[in-house]
């Protein structure tokens, strides 16, 4: 595996801790080695030491020297950038030839682009020219995959100059999350949900991707991305696709992605009134005062970048016509939570109406993607005692309780899948295109007006317009 961007945050926080956890579980191939490539001058040993410290700090497993040593023995470092021309690729080739010889990696290559998009072109051209003649070559591309439809198309064209679509693995790390994969289990592994998974029984769906974190020193990136490109374009739209897709004919990469892309194609562009945006001002997160977005380091003090987006969306097909899907995503919200809430229609005949203590609420199937991973079903039940009082109670499945094992990190699953050549959990070209088409349409009407920012305080649930979006339909965001 060759990691471009080896001195970056992703390599330190996610990639090496994931490789370590895989090694600790013997899930890495025996014949494996890593070459880190970055601008910083450092030796193989310095690279190993730096990554060891990263695994100790960010890993989810106890650190064991013998596991680390097995990984470290196959680690090399090459200093340079693609701008150094062919020279840097010659060094990479030498390191890889050494690994083929010493570790028996047989010319198989995974190239990981953990660099800003501006560096993609020279790297991809370089890899293309230096592909070995034997073994397979795969390319993992980190987000952001383009900035808009046009740049995504250009990027696809660049990748296709050297790689076949089956060799390209576009990361959306949400798809690697255990709980996101579990989205398919309630529907397709249980007979009872599928018959009611449609407009006849479902009133609406709410998807929330809420973070308490701010932008974590990533102003350079975030100022140009905003919530719509950072979360909505990828993670949120993928969650919609998984929730709304038809059953695939099998669980191969293409069958799953064929169904997801149909959902994305069926989503019509929301009107301006159906999308709201916000930006956080000062406020409190867990009792601590935090600065407003415009006061964050590196952010333009009059920035118009949105840190919150909410929308009312529709999937125009036979299953979902007229069923609103309300989504919201934001930074510095009141709580960290990613949930998908399926709100079922009210019971058709309400004999218990008067008996309901707090109003008999419709059933909700709540899928907790994170934290407190699990699934919970809200149902009405009789309060024990005299008379007949009804209250909403929850039937819960919690991963921690049911399986008594830690959930793997998304990157562990994704790295192994790529090495095995399984692209089911990666985004295909046509999905990315559909995602950008929707985002471009929203961004286009955003250009026409200038909202008053900031419009929500850090530590709240976003701007009032987000509540109004549902309020106009006589609905409300799920209570927290
Ligand atoms: C990333 C975004 O894709 O996802 C970040 O760029 C965000 O802004 C992160 O914080 C959230 O991921 P997770 O796994 O912590 O929910």
C-alpha cells in the first residue's frame, strides 16, 4: 500500500490505527507492506516512530509491541511530492520492488490518495506511468471528490485515463461504518419490515447528522466546502440511498450500487423554500464557551460558508412518492448524533386517544448510527395500574449489549475490502455524478440571496428556519 499524504492528519488518526487493528486481528494479508509518501524529509525509522506514536494515541486496541513490529518491518518512507517529477516515483518503485522481494507482495498495489485534490493530477499521472506489469493495481481516492459536477467529471476523466472503474475506490467513510451496513439488515434480513417500508405505512423520514465539533483547524478546506459539500453531498445522500433503495438482486458491488443510484436519480431538486442553511455563532458546548464560526482561525470574518444545512427531499418513485425525507447536518450542534428515524403513519382508528397520557405518538423506528449504536422501536403501551393509560415505550437493540464486542472503525473495513477487490462500500462514478447534480442545483439558488449569518448559537439545534421547515408541514424534528 502506498499512502500519498503520509504526514497528514488522516494517515495519523485513521489509516495507521486501522492498519494496526487489522494486524492485531490477523486480518491483514501476510504479504503486506506500506510505503508512506509526503513532503517532509524523514527516514524510514522516523516514519515508523511517528506512526507508532499515532497508533498509541488514536488506536482502539491496546498496543502490543510484537503486533506493531510485524507491521513496522514492512514500512518505508519516501520524501517528495509529485511535483518533483519522475524522481519521486523512481524512489517509490525502488521501495515497492524491495517489498515485492522481501514480503512477496507480487506486484499488487493499493495507492491511497490522502492528499488535497490539487495534488491528484500529477500523482495519478505518475502512478499510471509506473504501474507494474504484473499483479493488480487499485486506487483509493479520499473525499472531497470534486467541488461541483464539472470538477468531479474532470476528476473521473483523469482517473479513467489510467484506471478502469473497477480499480477506482472512492471513499465515503460512512459506508464503512458497521451501523450503516446494518441499515440493510432490518429490511432485507427480516420479513416484517419490507412490506411496510413504503409510502403506504411511512409518514416521513428524518435523518440527522449532528456534530458538536467545530471545524477542527480545517478552515482552508471548510471555507470552500461548507456543510453541503462536506456532509450532505456524500454521507447524507448515501444514507438516503441506503434507506430508500429497492432490494438488490444479490449483494455484489454492482447490484447494490445499481439500486442506490436509482434512488439518487429519482430525487428531484428541492425548491429554495425546502433547503435552509445556517452558520454558528458563539455559544456553549458541554458547558464550555466556544467561538463562532467567523471567529475560528483562518475563517474570513464575514464568511458566508454554511455550517448547517437542512432540507426536505423527495424520492420520486412508486415506493416513496409524496413521502418527505427531512435531513439536517451541522457542526457545533447540541449533541453528537447520527440517526435515521422512520416515522410511521398514525394508527388508523384511535380508540385510545383519550387514554394517551402524553398523546399517543406514531411508531418510530430509530436507527442509531452513532453514538449508542443500535436500533429502537417506539410503540404505545399500557401504563400498569387501574384504568387504561397509554404511553410510548421503546424496544431497544444495542450493539454493545447484544454482541459484547467493539465495533470496528470504518477504515478497517474499507481498507480490507479494497485489498480484496470488493467495491460494494465505495461510491461508483454514476452515484457521485448524481450527488453533485443535486448539490449544484441547491448551490445555484443559494447564490441569489445572502442570509444573515450567524443564525444559530453553538450548542443549539440549528437556525429557527430548520424547525419551520417541518413546522409548515405540521411536523417537528424528533425530540432529543
Ligand atoms: C468527514 C467530514 O467526512 O466526516 C468531517 O469531512 C466530519 O467534517 C466527519 O467531522 C464526521 O465523521 P464521523 O465518522 O466522526 O461521523
